């Protein structure tokens, strides 16, 4: 079996024969070849005596070429690595053109790499980001399994709009140019599923059904939103983790959310330190080019440890509203969107002020005005707020959104009417309240938003392999 470079680097050098396979990162002085196979941030150095090799073969050892090197593993004489391979044999799998290969051994801009997303994974930066992403998803499963949650897979094609926001991608096999009509409207009864369907915006409603039988469940799957938000925080296709727990109230829900994000961030501090150190270094260089007031005060690893080691601030919407209103009144902070009437939606500038300037740590806001949140959230006794919660992170804003769910049938029905949501379509959802209803809660974590935070990267398009955003579905 071929060893990965990560595994070879851990061996004790005893002149044993090893084979390393990967892509050439660098070839210096016709002697030193650095190869990387993506398993680790470190390259393996292979030392060759060019006199023993054919000129034609040497010419093919260019950055980006894929090769296999066989030789003795020895202690390295140079600094920068513990071991190296003394090359005895080289095989070239695929050549690479020294000038035409887009990923040259130099620093490329994120924009350039986005246009070359099929090759960007060969860079140190992207392989680091994607290794951290992979470890984070492992930590997600590890956390929930250790907490006795069951993993459920909810449908990707659905007929319900879980968030009631209407921002969905239609799924149809009808002819786009001349669909069958019924009284001048498209006749969806003749569509593939005999009804109007689209890609899911959230697996929550189905997860609720499973929680009310399995107890504690979580989903981890792709979600799709046709919102026209061209920001550094929004994707049209993103991955979401949605735990749902029977017999949990809002407070236990917030406790779980806090424990969960701390667990997964702590997991990567422990298991991805080399990648994080590299990303920190790369980002520090970029910070220097930013104006002083926009620079991050903390370095990446320090910032992660800060979140893991400090209790999140928990405040009600009304309290947050008071703070923001007083800040504008005292002219401490000038907001573009005024904070004058209770009930307004907080904008990103308000959230960032609370998190980054006022509390200087993650903030959980709960009990939002009922009008601004989804129909399924539980109405509080004051009848004007719902048991909702958002977790806000520095530099990101909302990373988690969740709530206690409305478990009382009559109140749920009223809320559905208020939001113009069809009880016919969601008959099964209301039935969960008719038979054996229980208090229950859950939340959704946008996976790319936590990868963004964990890697310190500033654009969400750079933490998912092939981003989908308005006007872009390249690759
Ligand atoms: O707040 P949202 O819309 O909540 C729900 O979908 C609920 N059904 C969750 C639940 O209670 N089970 O979305 C949840 C999270 C947000 O906090 C954000 O992190 C992320 O999903 N998110 C996005 N991430 C990337 N691109 C987008 N367009 C996103 N929209 C939401
Ligand atoms: Mg939300």
C-alpha cells in the first residue's frame, strides 16, 4: 500500500525504501524536488543526483507535474524538514507546462483562484482550508453522536417552504417553453411529482417529525436559497446542520448551541494546528494591507481560543434594542439604519456593533418580535415575542438561527394563518401537534459560516469547493 506523505513524514528514517506520490510544488537546482499529495501541509523533500537521471526526464519535473518517487528515507541534513528521500527512481504520471500551469509557485489572489477553482485545491492555502473543513464536519458528527443524537437525512426535493420566505429553486421536468396549462396557470399536476416541488431551504420540519419519535436528531445536508444576496456571507447552495430535540426548551437549546460550537472549534485547535498556523500567517500578511480601523484585533488562533474559553453573552431582543438605541442617542455610534422603533429587524451593522464593540464576544439574542420570525416559532406569554434565538459571531454576524417550536395546535394554526401558510400543504406538520405533541426546540448552523470563522477567510466563496452564487455556477 502506498503511504501518504503525512504518514511517511512520521516514520523514523532508517534508510528504508519508501515511495512518495504527489504533485511537484517546487524543483530547485536540479536537485531538490518538493512534493505534496494534499494529506498534510508539509511537502516531502526528495534529493536527486541529476547525473544519474536522463535529461529528458529532468525536463519533465515541473511545478504541477504528478510524479512517484522511490528512494531511501534518511534524516535530512537541511533545515526545514526532519526527513527526506534520496531518490533512486522517478516515474512521471502527468506532465505540466512550466508557464501555462495556472498555479505557479507564488502567492495568488483569492479572486484568481476562484476562477481556477478546479485547480486551487493544489495550493497550500486551499488544501489547508479544506482539511480544516473536513475535520470540522468530522467534529460535527462526533459531537452529536457522543451526545446521543441520531443522524437523519431529510429530503432534498420537497414541496414545503420551511422558512416561508419563498426563496426557492423550482424542480420540474415540464417543458419550460410550453408547460401544460390549466386555466392559464401551469398545471403542476402533470409535473413529475404531480405537484409543485423545489430544492429544500431547510430540513427542519422533517427533522421535527423525527425528533418527535427518536428524541434527539440532527441533519447535515445541502440547502438551497434563491435569494439575490451577493455578499461575502451568502451562498445559493450551502450546508446546514440542524439538530432538533424533543423536550428541550429555549434555554437548553441555547446551552446546546454554545456547547456545540465550542466543541467543534476546540477540536480543530487540537487537530489542525499546522493548517491554522499557516492560515494565520497568510492572513496576517493580508491584514497589514488593510486600513488600521478594519484590521482584526486578534490573530486567528487567539480568536478561536477566545471563543472556546469565554461564555457567550445572552440578551433579549428588547435589551439589545435598548443598548443600540442608547448608543445612537448618546452619539456613541452612528448607524445607517436608525434604531428608533421596537420591532425593527436588526441590520448587520447593529449585530456587529453589539458583538465586536459592545460585548466583544459572541452574543446570543433571544425572544425576538414575533412578526420578524418564522411561523413555527413558539409564541411567548407576552404574545408579542417568540422563543427565537440567533447566535452572532465577530466578523460574521449570524452563525446560528433557532427557536423553541410552537407545539400548541391552535396557536400554530393562528400563526400559519397570519403568515398565509397553507394548512392543507402542511397537514402532516400540524398533525404532529394533534398526536402526542411535546415542547421541542432546535437550531441551524450554516456550515460555511463556521468554516469561515475557523479559517479566518473573509469570503464565503473560498470555504466551499465549488461555490454557487447568483450568476455563477461554474465547474
Ligand atoms: O436562520 P436560518 O434561515 O434558519 C433556518 O433555516 C432554520 N430552519 C434553522 C433551524 O432552526 N433548524 O438559517 C440557519 C443558518 C443561519 O444562521 C446561517 O448561518 C446559515 O444558516 N445561512 C446561510 N449560510 C450561507 N448562505 C446563506 N445564503 C445562508 N442563509 C442562512
Ligand atoms: Mg436566521
